[in-house]
C-alpha cells in the first residue's frame, strides 16, 4: 500500500509548504500566481489524500515526512520567499543593476539601508532575549514528531469513512474485521456514525503496540486512538486497531465512543 504523502502532486506539496511557512490563502495564491479558488482546490485534494480534515494538519504530515527522510531543504520550503521576486526581477534587468543613484536619491537609498539594518539588528536581539539559555538541540523544537506508518494508515482509512466510501473501507480492512461484520452490518453501523455530522478535528491521543488482539496471538498490532470532534455529537474517541501484514498495516477493528463528560 502506497504512502499517502507520496500520492501528493508537486503542486499540492507546494501549496502545503507555503501554508507551513506562514502564508495565508491570498498571499499563497499571489506567490504561485494562481487564483484563491485554485489554491483551495489543491489544499482540498491534499487533505483528501492524507485523510485529514484541516490543511494545517496536512502540512504537518508533509513536513514530518520530509524532515524524516531528510528531503526538505529550507530554500525549497516555499515557492519564492516574500520579497525575493522583486529583487530577482531587478537582477535579471541589467539596466536596473547598473543604474547609479546620485544626490538625494543616493542618500535616500543609504538611509533606507540603514533603517533595514537597524530593524534587523533589533529583531535579532529580541529573538535572542526570549531564547532559553540551554545547550543547542540537534533538532528544531518546532518540528513535530514524525507520525508512524500505522497512524498514517489509520488516518487514510478513516478518511474513506469520512467521505462515505463504506465499501472501500470494508474492502481495505483485514480479515479480522470482515469476520466480525458482514458488509451490510458494517455499512449500517457507519450510517449511524454519520448522524454525528462531519468530522471537524481529529488529533492523535495514543499509539500502543501489542502482540495479541481478541485471542489472536503472535501478531504485531498497534492500537491508534484519536480524540475527534464531530459536528453534532461533540467529542468522540475513535479507536483503530491495525495489524502488520508484510510491510503494510491493515485495519482489523474500529470503535467509536463518546468522550467521557460528553455523554
């Protein structure tokens, strides 16, 4: 089974990297020279492929995957950093590069340069003032832990249910799940789940590894638990049990219960 991140197109990855770099929809669209509508289509497609409900979560998964494979390059994080396009255009224009400034214009340019340097220095000092005094870390604190393959597969599989693809979720599940439920019973249960409304947020709670599940011993299982917010039923606990089959993870059980206190 393919890695969901690998299914993203270059354009979808580019849109997610801009979001991760702090661009909003309008500035991202301007940077990519596309409409906001086109940008939102790319983000929507990326969310569907990764099985997540928010673009920020999709960007986090992409960043985690790329950081984990040493594939990310700070220079390629965004399509073109803010303010660079104008400078590049001037460098491509020999007349602009060779044009000299005299008199008051030259003074104004120098004054502008001094102001920029002063601002940069002040900003650097402010950043140093709030950084804790401790040994340097080999890994940036802002980089989220890379999600496990079982978590990625659980999110992708839950995305099938979120989009109403009940038959596909049943076909992709392992034998243990299909032995428990007939297709008709499975689809009926998921229809009841849909009464909770659309998924609004899904955050990882725990990942637990075990070698036994419902009397089946000698296997390799991981239990992935999410805290999920639905449109009508508030917060729920989603528990997805996966079994390793070869190099892949297959869902063998799924359960959803109200979060204690929201009953």
